[in-house]
C-alpha cells in the first residue's frame, strides 16, 4: 500500500501529511503512524495527529486550508456576479475579521469570496456559524479589501 511505503515526495497531491512534513510539524514516520491508525479507525487525519502527537489544531487548519485553496476557483470581483441581499448575512466586523465577502446564492449554497491565506479561518467560521452550505472562491487580498470597504464600510 502506498501509504506505508511513502517518502517525503510521494505523499499524494499535497496531502495534509505532506504539508505538515514540509512545515516541520510532523516527521515522515509520524505521518506513517497517523495513516496506519487512520486505516483502522477511519478517524480524520488531523484528529489523530492532534491526539497522538500534540499537533496544534491551528496547524491542521492551515494545512487543510492550503490543500483546499488548490481546489477553489480564483475570481475577479469586478466581474463576479453579486447579489446585495446576501450581505446582511454577516455583520461588518465579522466580514472584516474573517476576510469574508458573501457574493450570491446558487441553488442551496452561499458563494463567498476570501483570500487563500484567510481560507482556513473563513471555512472554520462558515462551518461553526453559518446555517447554510458555503462554497468559496478566492480573490486577491487588495481587491477583496476594496470590496469589503464598499460593502461593509468601517
């Protein structure tokens, strides 16, 4: 099985394990141990790493966010469709703190823009605080801040 025979370069497609190795948070052997336990328990990688090796949850969130950022479309907010009715879903201070801009509803999902570096925080907030499914798109920081200033003036 590939998980047991992996080296630093063979961890598949920027997995959380590889990202944590690259950051010096876990060793290759520790990632192997987590993956072996995960095969038997089917528990999330991050939960096992935190419980077994004391990995800080923030490190898990950052790695997961970086992994997710590769799957989020990049957008230009100038041309991205927006609905003004969704702005009231966030208080201005929340939008600024999480660098999160609601754009529109598509079917059953709320589409929100954030930046790659703020994606983990935005995902965490959306999971904990919003009562709707959220799909994220990524914008450049300067452009996002410009639109936050327009939509949620300080």
